[in-house]
C-alpha cells in the first residue's frame, strides 16, 4: 500500500507539472517581430526587428499558466530602406543610442477557446513601460524531424506611438503602429 501511495503521489505530481519551457527559435528564422504603420493614410509601411531573443512557457492542459519574455535589439530595425531606417533609429523615433533594447514580459494569459487567447504584459520601449494586450492564436505544436518538440503562436497588437514618447508628426492616419508577432519555440 505504501508503494502504491508513493506511485500515486508521483503520478499526481507529473499530472500537475509546470508548463514546458521553450526557447524562441530565432536562429532557425522561425520567429518574426514585424510592424506596420500607415504612410500618410495612403499605404502601409512594413518593417521588422531582425535581432531578438526570448523564451516562453506553455502547458497545453493549463494554458492560463503560460508566460513569455522577449528582448529586442531595437537597432536591428529593418524597413528595407537604409535612410528611413537611420531616421527611425534616431532621436525622433526609437532613439537607439539611448534606448538600445525593448522588452516584453507577460503578466497574464487568458485562453478564449479554439486556440485563441489574450496575452497581457509590460512593454518597455524607448525607456517607457506600458501594459499592452496581444491577441494570440495557437498555430500548433508537436515533434519536429530532429527529435525536438515545438509550439507555434501568432499574435497582433497595436499601440499609440505617443504612449512611448514618440511625438514625431506623421499625420493623423499614422498615430498607431501595429505589431505582428509570429513565434515558434523549441522545448528546452
């Protein structure tokens, strides 16, 4: 009976184990942080951050316990136009000389069903920390061909530039930026 109790206790511990930890796969180019903003209200300007790192925890049986942390090298901004990128990295916008890093740390993950969720957390950009909410879709998860295990998510959010100290006048149609986040993580 004593062995059965130990076995049962161990099984219960396994069933309530913490969420699996995943490293965001930036080396394999399976993760992207992109943005878009209206250009004068006539078209979209797209860009991305090429250098970032992070990790997340995820438990398929208890997704509400999920969390994520990301660190972005803001100077890695790339909008496919060198002169514009120089301006965006300067003091009018991201001021990368003074604020070289942006971070995001989640505070809550709310499953909504059908693979959808709301991820809330603190974004620090240009030295300002503000809460943001990301609409998340779980793309899928499973074994990969190299013996690992992966999970993938897509997310979107938007925020006002002025909330993070960016007051450059781009016109009334260009006051908010949209972020598009696609993340694949490899279980550690």
